[in-house]
């Protein structure tokens, strides 16, 4: 908790037993007790743990800001794959833990930063046959679009939960909406169990999973193939400016 004043807004609605983890619930209740006694509940010490697989990569204990900054620096190296250049084509083989696009969207937005302008990102996930069991109807209604598409005609999504709109833009990626034309920065296509006609209705491309072998055979230095995508962020390494 970074601002004791926030508790006044939420304590009538939130109880310790609302938390998924009992430890978080106990921490919250302790915060309430301290604030009720007019005591500060703002933490001054942070124990920040950075993991890599099942191992501990870093453990920082200290001032809230310093420990956080130190752990972020380690995580930026351990949890991010840095690339020196973008790729025209990215084949993103999603982890098989994803069985719907709602969660499998990570296979898009964690690789989108390394796709070149005008390039293509193909999500390969034969086990994904649904967009979303919970929000599927709403997503079918609005489709997948870049953020400016919605911002310039917000009435089209009036009443649609913002989480659905955010999911739509995360999958479609960056882009523009000029003079009634949607101009996505990259093309996103699905090689999943979602059929071609449904992909078109959703405003996404379609790739027949059976044709992926041909694409792999034609892969060149401008094609990036990532297996197990969705957990690790891929980014372009910042270019150093010449003095």
C-alpha cells in the first residue's frame, strides 16, 4: 500500500477474506488495524524476489524504491529477450496451456514489439478453438482493432467492458485510424482451431496450420520462430546514439 488515504475508499467494500491468498488477506487486515489507530501503514522495507524458472535469480531487501529499482533491473535482463533488429515475420508457437485466445493473447503482445512495420505475426496454437468462453459474444461483436479505431468512434463499444476493448487492442497491436481507414502497424494471423471465416469476421488473418511446414521451409534470416511463447517479453534493444 502506497497511500493510506486509499483505505478510506475501499475498506467498506473490501475485507481480508476477499483475497485469493490468505497471506494477502492478513496483510490487508493489519493495514486496517494500523490505520484505525492513526498509524502509518506505508511500507518502508521491501523484499523483492526475482525468479527464473524454479530458481531465485535475485533477492533485494531494503528501501521500497531502491529494492524495487534493483529487482526491476535484474528482471529486465532475465525476463526479457532482447533483439538487435526487428523481423518481417514472426511465428509464435504458443504454450499449450492456452486453450482460448483470451489468455493466448500473450503470444501476440509479448512478441509484437520485435515485428517490423508492415510485418506479420502468426500465432500457432492448434489447441485454441475458442476466442473466449466468458467474453466470446462481446468480442465477436466488436472484433479486433487498433486503439484509435475505438477512440475515434467510442459509441461502437458503448456498454462493452473495457477489459474486452483492451483485449481487442492487445491482439491487433499498434496502428492508426485515418479518414475511416484502419491502418494496423502489423498483420496478425491465427493458425489455430478457429476457422478462416471466423477469423475474417474478427478482423484477423488466417493461416492453415497444415501449411506451416511450407512456411518453415521458406523461413529465412528475416523470420523469427519462437516456441513456448506467451510467458517471456521480447523487445528491441535500444539503439545507441553516435556521439
